[in-house]
C-alpha cells in the first residue's frame, strides 16, 4: 500500500528483533530495522536510561501510529524512525531496509535486510546516469 501525498506516515507494527533493535512497519509498506542501542548508550536523562534494561525496553507500544514507551516517557519523531536517524547532530548508522520477497520471512528479518547503492553508468554519449544495484542476498 502506498501512502497518498496527503496521508501521514505512521508505524503500523513494531516487533522486537534482538538487543535494542526493533522491526518497524509503516503504513506505506516500508519496513525498517532500527537500532536504539547507540541512542540509549548516549542518553543521560534518568527517564530514558531506565530503558537500558531490556525487559523495560521491550515494553514499547503503538499509540495512534507513534512508537512509544511508558506514557510518552520515550518517543521519537516518526520521520526519524522512518529514516533510521534517531541520533541528533551526528551521522547515525542507517536503518536496515527489510525487503518483501519470497526469501524474506518475518522470523528472520536480519536476512531480509540489505543495502541499496547506485552505480554511475554511461548512456549513449557522455551523460552519466544512476543505476539501482541490489547486492545478492
């Protein structure tokens, strides 16, 4: 399902993967695996550092399309989750993009994650075009 230009992006499903990683599904069909570990490691607010306890970290829930912990105790802007850049002012590790295909299963999202890069190729004259390349998974 593709979101219309006037629709909001929201989280439709969140599943625990491992460590501080969650598999997030969005209403436009995108699926990301986001690692909250680096954020929690740098956190200094006691309300946030409580979630370094894995049992407490796993107590996340969805509220009207937002991923949160507690009663708004820890929440992230939806577009930060969508991009996978939850650390402010720094280059964060990019989120893994989980692909939907026959080889990908919900029980093994790590195998479904892949990187996409673009390769410059010449077309006709000297014009360079970008070609999407997916590595073999």
